């Protein structure tokens, strides 16, 4: 073997923008096309807004204006504005930030402004403009490279900073912003900063009551078993109630940052609620009964927080700050005093909470026998589970950015399962094969999950029996044919998830796989089309008499072709629950009795190809 010289020439030093563009995952997690809440394009938006929020927290500017179109983002705040001589450095030099050695910034979101540099480097166009005391400085960049350095000019505009950027479509392929994701992001900012006004695409967002307003938006008054408990202290705010749905639902924040994967503060909150409740009622309730159907939110402020990634989605800090108590002790002590006081002062709420806990206890005991048998069956099946073709990396066990790509495809039929199994990425993509149509579980009790072998095996494959903290795959993708039967299977699976594991949907883990309906090709080129419009465009592009194939089912797509649709170019439609409608109302509407209104709605709103016959629609409806 030839000897390789290891000299100074072997070491390559990348400049800041090259490094970010070569390793974007280190700065913004996964790239994605915008179909997931944790995709990189939302992290870029967040990094820019975070700087404006820090200005507000410091007492500068009560309004932020945000405009987002398909590809362009504009953020304008009315803070102090970046010092004019440092405008270029602040968005293009790593370790340049206004927050070092400043007590005022001890509990801010961003420290050294790396996020702004990432947004600059990963944008095809980036403009920063700062206004300070009648003077304005503007600079423009492309992919992090300064293209126009405008001289300082006089202006009558109010102080503040304006950032405009267009994410680079060579890095974020086929990306699009989903308005609901941005709306949730903006609501969280106003809940955590009572008194702040954000104008987003012409609409006003404002909150007076912080986390109490957040929960009121997430759970309607009819579903609350007792009024929302809202507790505030120095560096901590908590809100909680119990509803009627299965599962636990939490929203956790650190220094104004939404920690989607929780961390030490959320673990402490869950533990402290159980401990306080047990002590108040002087009963050793099972922790799962206390937390069943809880909807809660916690926000803490921590000095020098340690997050488990640059995207700040999970808190790793153990203490509130130097020489201060641990996060666990801090949260525990706060709830022990304030939640206990609340329950003593509000006997009606305390009574309603007790009834909710005892209802969960009865349901759990009622299920115990069937659960034990089902779990024994599942344990045996897991040793040679023919329904599951697993992958190597799992979301609950792996800390790398690859874990964000872990996907479980739920398919129906041997041919579709076979195509996906052969073409998938065995590192991050698993396949679960259904046998025909799953059971319609609308209105059934949770023990059906254990009585029905298929549901039980799916629950075990996902590892969600005790909640979604140990979810094995970040994305759960329903992959069915785009015909009437496929649509019905899709609805039945969504009913299962919404009925028994709503937090899986609410936390943005469930998707529908979009697969092409047409293949248009000539001897030189093949184009896959997902709708009629794309087909017409492809026909115009390829010219005279291209060959057109209509895919009627996933099984017709060869494994080689399938690989192109579930790799980097995967198209996923997220299942988004809008806040206006309760899950029970949705399920009653879609899966309840066949009312004429419901039949008409489905017939009018189902996307059906022209060559599907009329009677199939009637069968489905």
C-alpha cells in the first residue's frame, strides 16, 4: 500500500460560509422541503426572528413585522438597529455578536449570532438593513458572499433592523413554506412575550395571558375537565389542565425557545406534577393515571442553557445557572408550592382532577388483562415480525442529525411493500405492511389497540405504548394508493392515530406519501408528474407524442423507480390538525354515521382522477 504524506498541505481550512454550506446539518439540523416543522427553512426564519425577540426582551421595540411568500422571508423589527459599522460583520463573521459579557443577555435565545450567519450562507439572496438615529446602512449577499456594500445614507425611517432572505433552492430542494407551521411559531413568540405584537402576512398576533392563552387555543373549553391552571414565578411559567383525549400533550420552552424534544425542564415538570398531586391527595396514584389526558405548558429562563443541538430543540442543562439550583429542583419546588396552593384554594378544580385520575385508573385496570396477553404476543412477533422491515438507526436511540430522517412507511399489499422495501434506505427507512383494510376504531375504547393484532404490532413497531417520548421513527408515513380504497385505508389509519395517539399527529410526526400519478417520457428524458398540471407541462417540454403511463397503484411502480420518490426528492403531505376543530368533532364527521351532508362533502372534496368510476365514489361515501 502506497504511503500517503500527511503534511500541512493535507489540512484544508474552510471559511465560515463554505463550512456552513458543506455541513448545514451542524447549524440547522435536517434540510427538508418544508413538510416537517423541524425542516431547516423554518430554523432560518426562527434564527432571524430570535434576534428581534431579544431586542424586545431588552425593552426595545414592541412590534415585529414578518412577511413570508412561497420563497421569500422579510423580518422588520423596531429595536435599536445593529451598530452601522458592524452590520456586515454581524451577518458574516462567526463569533461576532452583541451579547458577550452582557448581563442583559444572560437569558437570551441566541448568544453569538451563528444563526444569522447560517441564514446568510444558506440563502441565494440575503439583505440586511439597519436604521439608527436617522442613518441607514444596507448590505446584500448571495450564498454568504457580499455583493453590494451600500454607503450609509440619511433616512426618516424608525430605528430597527430589516432582514430579507431567499433560502437557496440548490440546498433546500423543492421547498415551500407551510403557513400553519409559521403561524404556530409566531403564536408561540407572542405567548412567551406578553405585550409583544407581531404582524404576519397582514394579520395581527398578540397575547395578554401567555401560556394560559396557548392552552386555550390548543384545548377548547368544553373538553377541559377543570379551568386552566396558570402559575407564574421568577423565571418560570406553567399552565395545565386535563382533557378527554388519550395521551399526554406538552409545550415546553427555554428562554423563549420552543424545545420540541423537551429535555430536563419537561422531565422535571412531568415528575413534579405527579409528586405534587400524590402529596395533595395523600394517595400513591400511578404516574400514568395522573398524567393521562394532561395538556400542559412550561417555560423557564436559564443562564447559559446547554442544548443538545445547534437547533435548540432539547435542553440538556442541569442547572438554572452558576451556583443556582438544578432545573429539576427548581421546577419541583415551584410546583410543590404553587400547584398545591391552587388545589387548596380551588376545591372544585381539585375534585374534577381527582375524578379524571380515577377514571384513568379504572380504564387502565380494565385493560390490564388483555394488555398483558397482547404484549406477550407482540414480544413473540417482534422476534420474527414479518410485518416490519426495520432500519438501522432509530429516532429514540440515535443523537445524530440522521435520526431526524428516520421514517416508517405504512403500506398495504405485498407489491407496494415489496417495492418500498427493495428501494428504501436501510439505514433510516423502515416498512410496516398492512393486511387489507384496518379496523374502523371510531368510538371504540383503547383496549381495541391490544385486542387487534395489527394495531398492537403497529403500536409496538412505533414504540408509543407509554407515550411518544421513545418514538422509534421521526416520520410516520402512510403510503397507500391514490384510489378510493387507498383513501379509505388512509382515513382508517388516521382515525387510529387521532383516537388513541393524538400527540403523534399534534407533534407533526404523521405524513401522507405523495407518489406520481403519471410517467411522461421520450427516448432522452423521463419526467414523473404528481398531478394533471405537471403532466401537461411535461408533455409540452418533451414535444411530440411522448409515452404516458398512468400509475393506478404503488405496486405498479418498480423498485428502481420507487427509490427516486422516497429519497432526497420525497414529497410528503403533513397531517396538520387545525386548532379550531376538536379531534372528536373531526372523527364524528368523517367516521360517524353516513349523513347526507357528510356524503356530499366527501364527494365534492375527494381528489379523484377522471378515470375513476362514479360508483366507486358512492361506495366510499
